[in-house]
C-alpha cells in the first residue's frame, strides 16, 4: 500500500482547491478509515476501492 505523499507525487492522487485529497482515476474525494489499533489512517476511494496510508 502506497503512502498518500508518494501517490500525490506520482499523480495517483491530487488535491482540489479546498486541499481535499482526490483519486486521479475517478476524481472522487477519499474517505478515511480510522483503526484505533494502528498508527496512522487509511484513505480509501469509495468509487474504485484504492487505498493509501497516511501517517501523522
């Protein structure tokens, strides 16, 4: 699973004018899957099912 930063650099994701992260394939805003047992969050596209990890 790629990180959000790497996907932004590669062009798999992009940010809109409000700094929301969107999927480049289907242009949908990513949703957040937050698992309290893990470090970081998983950002997922509701349309195509792609997932990227986000460390904070």
